């Protein structure tokens, strides 16, 4: 998976979608808002701030799938 692909999937969630990163180890990380993901231009990782305390550093090759689903509680258009 490339950073551009992850970023495109997350940006799709800006208004009315729910995005979840499914990792190869079976962990699923919800991305509550596009601002909760950081992309480094020089490394093959992203940083995700899921709901609750802490953050996760995720290697791009550990992302098995990205789910982009309609939200049950759509955000208002910005």
C-alpha cells in the first residue's frame, strides 16, 4: 500500500464516510477524522491517532485493507 492510497482513502472520509485500516495482524484501526493521520514524506510509515489516548505508528506494508463505509452519523458538510 502506498501513502497516496492511504491518504486518498482517508480523505474520502471527510464528510460522510467511516474509514477503518485493517492490518495484516488482524487489528482494525478506526480513523475518526482525516486530521488523525500523519504522513511522513521520507519514511514508509504513517501515524494514526485513534479514539482514546495514544497513537500508533503503522508500517504501510502492514495495511491489508482500507474500508470506506457510509457513516451512520454523517458529518455536516464543511
